[in-house]
C-alpha cells in the first residue's frame, strides 16, 4: 500500500519515501487516514513502529490545507512530549517530512534546561507547529511568548511517560487554555491506567489503534541475561565491550551518580564513555548524542531519561546495567536497538538480588531468557545462596574463610535476621 493511497499529498508522500519509509507501517496505515479526516486517535504500538511519522504526515497536510492569517502565525498544532531529546527528535522529523511543501511551516521546539530567552526570541512572529515539554511551555505562556487558544490539533506523544514523570498538573493547566473544539491524538508504546483515564476524558469518539506485536513487526532484538555480582558489573561491561568488540553501547543505570561513576571507570580502562542524565547542561547532552551518533563515543551510560527520545540509527547493543523499575521502562530501553529493520542485542545484568524482579519482567513480557555466566565473572552471591549449609546456621563457619567480598554483607545479615524474625526464630 503506497502513501498516496492513504490520502497524502505528493509532497508528503515523497518526503516519507525520502525518510526511509518505503511503505506505510501498520500504525501509519491505520492512523493517517483517520487523522486526515479530523478524527481523534488513540494509538498504541511498540517503539520503532513509526508513530512519529504516523501523526506528523497528516498533521502537516492539515496545516497546509487550513486557512490562516498570513500577518501573524498562530499555533495550529501542539505536540507535547516528556523529554528534551524527544522534543528535538519530533521537531526534526516534522522538518524533514515538511521540506517539500509549497509553504513550509514554522516549527518551534521548546524545552527546559536551557535559557528561555532564545526560545522567546524564536517565537516572535508566532509559530505554526510547537513541539514542547510541558514545563517550558507553561514558562512561555506565562511570559506571553505564545498563545494556544487557536490550536487545531493536540498530540500527546509518549503519553504514559508524560504522566509518569509528574506532568499531570502542567497538563491540566495547558488543557484549560486550549479551545474546546480541537483534534486530539494520543500515541505511546504502552497505556497505563492514568493515560486511559485522561484519554476517556479528552478524546471524542476516537479511533483506537492497537498494533499487536507479530513475528513480522517485532523488532529483531536478541535478549541475554547474565548473572553477575553487583560489585562486578562495571568490570563485566568493560570485558564485554572489549571482548565482543561492541562499537556502540547504550548502558542504562538507575541514578545520575551511577552514570558518572560507571562512565569514569570505563574511561580509565581506555573506553570512550560519557554519562547522560538530567543534571547535564543541554549543550553537553546534545554533544554527547552527536558524538555517540558519529561513533566518537563508544559507550553512553544513561538514566532512563534516554529511554525515550534518543533515536540512534543502527545502535547494536543496549545493556541494562541496572534493571528498570517497570516493565514499561524495559520495553522502551531495549527498543533503542533493533530499529528500522536492523537487528539488535539487549543484555541485562541480573545480580542475585534482582533475580525475582527480572522474573517479573519476563512474566509480564511473556519472555523466558536463559541465564548465562561469563567465565571469570561467575557470581559468588548466587553460589552462596545455593549452598546446602546456610552461613547463618548456628555454629556454621564461613566456607570462604572470611575472604573479603565473599562473606555475608551487612545487608545479607539484616535480611537473614528479618527472615528469622518472620519465622518466629530467635
């Protein structure tokens, strides 16, 4: 099914083909005609399925066909996203797809973490399409830098993440300033109950599109789970990068501090690595992404901030250095690889303390990932847990002779004491 058959103008069909879409993806084939008709849409499809183009192409056409006053641009389309990186990515997609239009829209991409003044200057004379994070949009509204009272279409991209990151209040404030009559589009890889509730409140008789993963649509991502002690994960990551000759790796950690520490240790081992987290300046974050895309940086150690919005072509490997808190985050993390028909690899480090959590991820995802052990990195924690003689048995002696790193830790002792108390033992 070619793009023109969906009702797209030749200029947009040409741009879609030029952007690498030889034919519409399933989400695009279902969403584009509905959006062109002005219908509300609730779109659910896995990461890498072409959701951004699914709403960008028809909204660009609706903008091009809409009557407007030429003296001052008014915001026709508002796209709300959770992160700076996703805002930049969506803005770039809109610019690429709109490049062959007879008249190009003025696209403003605004987000926090940088000075508001240049963005206010860029909005002089108005804008046709605004891509924004909620907090920065409110800043600009408070400064009267733009008005959204005439918005024709609202897009919530990665709607679940918008609510997960605590943007509920900002969203309600923004929604109160929008006109009652408008088109609403919700797109995400997952829909949590909060998003379902918001969709029920805002969408008017929407077309619900759920693209189920099939053998043809599931990204080609091989998954591995490696058992390793918590304290040896950095050494294992370094070993795998060097031994497997991984050219580019996106490694996810739980905290900003961990991102800095792991990246620093990798650099000291001779691996070009950079941290990526919310405390970095926007300039630094932009530079890290550019260096990663150009292969000047081999490993980026990131918090979940990067799970949405960073689109690196042909990213071969994603590593869950720390397991994600939720199954949703797991989906988005591993979805950074295996995109656009490429194959990818997702590796999860599974210490003994995280085994139960990884089993839950497997259950929710319908997965069964065999556990591996790497020679030289066999986990002591698992070996102790499997011992037939508990180390805490009365009078038991440590089989490790008190060697540092192999005796029960303080946390181990606290867990064992709690277990004894729960069992009613002294």
